[in-house]
C-alpha cells in the first residue's frame, strides 16, 4: 500500500502577502510609468539651422549634397533657408525670387566661368536666435570657376560666411551672429510654411541626433522603473517564503 500523502502545510500569511505584493507592484509601477510618459512635453525637439535647396523643374528640392561638395552648373539656382525644423519633413523652403533670369539675367556668360543664382531666406522672427532680427531676403548672381562648388558661389556673393564643426554652415551674410545647428524646444517653431522639404535635417551636423519617432524619455524611464521595482518585489517575496 502507498503511504498516505502528507497533509499540505498552509502557506504562511507573510509569504502570501509578499506574493501578492510582488504581483501588484509591477502593475502599479507600470501605471506610474504611463503617467510619466503622458506628462512628457508634447513638443518635439528641433534644430535651428540653414537648409540647402536646389531649384529643379520650377520647384525647390532639398539638396542631397552639402554646399562644399555640390558643383552646380551654369544657370543653376540654389536656395538657403534659416529656420527651426523639428524633423526632416518640417524643413521650410526658401521664399522670394527663385528665377535664374530674374537673378542673373543681367550677368553675361564668361569663358571658363559659370553663373549661379542664389536665393537666401533669413527666416522669420520666431525662428531667430535670442536678440537677433532676421534681415530681408537677398539674392545674388555668383560668377565662379567652372569647377566651383556651391560654397564658393555663396562666398562670392553673400559674405561673410561662418562654418562650424563638420563643415556645417552656420551663418550667411553674417546672420546669425552666434549659434550653429543648436537644438531648441519645439514650442519655438515658427510652424507657418505649408511647403515642407523631405530630405534629412542638418545633414552636415555631427551631433548624430535622431529626429525620428523613437520612444520618449518619459516612457523609457517608466519602463526602467517597472523592471527595477518588479525585480525588487520578487526578491522580497523569495526571502519571506
């Protein structure tokens, strides 16, 4: 005959309470994490910088190269716009004159040289650094050698220029006086231009910041709290059982 099973020993009240706490604590922490995430700022971070554009087919297209490497041809039109952009889809196109004939029509062709029409939009007051006022937009017809770059054309017509690390263009015609591709609050965005570019933001910025839709800092912090508190509850329950 089999020996009768030994009667089960009822779980101690302290162990049962610890187990209930271990189950309840992660849920409470998750609720707290979601509350923190919900309290995170609604505005994304943006960058204050000069965007670079090419005129193609009567429309502005975000340049796929920087001014230091792009070598435009005779008759090309290039644009620059100073603004705050939250991400790549928010880059504002230059406003104002964008016709080669209007900008360079009075400049004759020269042997061994090319004419580049430049249209510069200094942006809106809402996008300006503190204490600065954007000048009126300007145009210039730059005459540079046949192998000249967009940066050379810009230097020929709209000095002084200022560059930062990674050859990031910081200022055109002395504007702005300070700053270079700095991150700013999304609430400072001018937000008025319905025509947005589609290429990357300050592509020559070496900061490596990602403007994509990753998880918010609040949610990451909350998830970390869930993991820490949950692990602590399990350890506590094991010690008491």
